[in-house]
């Protein structure tokens, strides 16, 4: 892989994220889409979409130390912090994932205070199952979603590390393990999108690629963050390996995955493919996976690069996706650039750049 090419593509993807809605119109989306296309690139909307983008921008800064990226994040928080509100839905926690890191970089006390305030609130008030597993939100009561691993647990793990809070760190691993236990198909190792705690079933039963990628990339971020504080349960590592061993069997020749893993008649989806690639690369570095898995990640990265247009937009990204009523419905979602598509791609690039720089520095 050409290092300079990856550097250029990463910069393009980052710059496109800052453009805002980039001319997208509501009419871009069709009737089955959860959100209009204009939502896809609205970086000033305090929600999971912008939060994933910001998490990636923060990681990009960590790997490149570009002062302009740090300035951008500080300006974003100053502009949008008034939107932060306590809502019983994990999606609204996602932008907070950059706050602990911003405190460590700048020493600005408001970053730390806000992170602690919201982490404590989640620990005390988040809706949970009888067994203590986080619901995705009060509006989807009794539902456990794969998305929650990235949207909530990354933030909580970083705040735990910042404050040396063992209680939160232990809770993060309990939540991660519970999500794997509830969502994992024991036959294939792949995760279902969601689980209904009352009905005790996997709802539409979709082995949704982006849902898997939230865990494939979220789990190693979490492990790297708090593994020096509390022991990583062996079952998490075992289930994670089972997950990756399952998904690589469905990887297409061009490196990408179809939007539902076991439906090759559905379109290939870029954001989930990027999340899988970045997560596998990171997990290999952390020795959660065997080195040979890196080949799958590099193959996926090549496929993702082919989906980046000359403006830096990541194409082939499906719109916001709740648990759809049927598996077929996943194949009908409109594709358009989104901040999470850009973000998962940037996370992939940043991990690759970090590993290459480390390798060349030896």
C-alpha cells in the first residue's frame, strides 16, 4: 500500500467532513430512509452521526498531531456545546467521546467536567434490561443494539481512564460482553443488529455489516483504553475472534462486504467495510487477533479507497439505519455521503498511518 496515497486520501476525507451538508437535498433519500440526506453531512448536529465523525477526527489528530485539527475540534465544541443535553438515548453521547481527550490535550476544565457529569448520569439513569444491559434508548425500550458499543461505551471507557474510575471501567467491559453474548450468532460468529429482551429474539434477524463494524472497531478502541485499569475478560477476546473469523468468510473479492453479510444480492456498503478494516488492523496491533488477519484489513482498505470520489466523499454509504422491519428493507436504503461513513474511513486510515509510522521508526 502506498503510504503517500493513504495520507492524501485521509486528508481529503477529513476536509470533506468540514464542508457541512455539501449540497445534499432531502430528495436524495427515498421513503424507507430513516433520515434525509441533508442530515448525512451536518456536522453541527449534536447526534451520533456527527459524533462518529468527531471521534474519527480526534483519532486523526492523535495520529498526525496536526495543530489545525485540534483547533477545529476546539472550535466545534465552542460552537455546539449548548446542544449537549441529557437524553435517555445513547446516540446523544457519541460527540462526548472527544471530551476526555480534549481535556488531556488542552487542560481546559470544562471538557473534563462535562465528561464526568454525563458519564455519572449515564451510570445512574440509562435505561437497562433486567440483567443490566443498556437499551439503545428509552424510545427503543427493551432493545439492545450493536450500535451502542461504539456510541456509548467508547465515551464511557475514555472517561473511566481519565478519572481512574474502576467502577465505570468494569461496567464498560460488562456491557461489551453482554452485547456480544446477546447479539452473536453462535453458528457463524456474526452479530445480529439487535435483540429484543422481552421477546428474546433478534427481531428482523439481519446480520447487518455496519452493525458488526461498530463492534469490530469499537471493541479494540475500548480494550486499548482501559486494559491497563481492569482485566479484559477472556470471553470478550474469544467472542471477538469468533466474530472476525465469521465476517471474513463473507468478504467479497474486492475487499468489501455487502450491507447484509449473508446477502450477496444486496449492494456492497462502504462504511461498514471501513469499520471492519480499521477494527481488524487495530485488533491485530493489540494482539486480539492473529497477524494474518491484517491481510483482510488491507484488502478491505483497497476496496474502500476505490469508493472515495475526487472531492473526498466516501460513496456507497447507506443512510441512517434503525433495526429494519425485514431483512429485505436493509437492501433498499439510499446511499449517500455521511459523517459516519467519512469517520469510519478516517479511523481506518489513521490506524494504518499509525502502524506504518511505527514500523518505519523501528
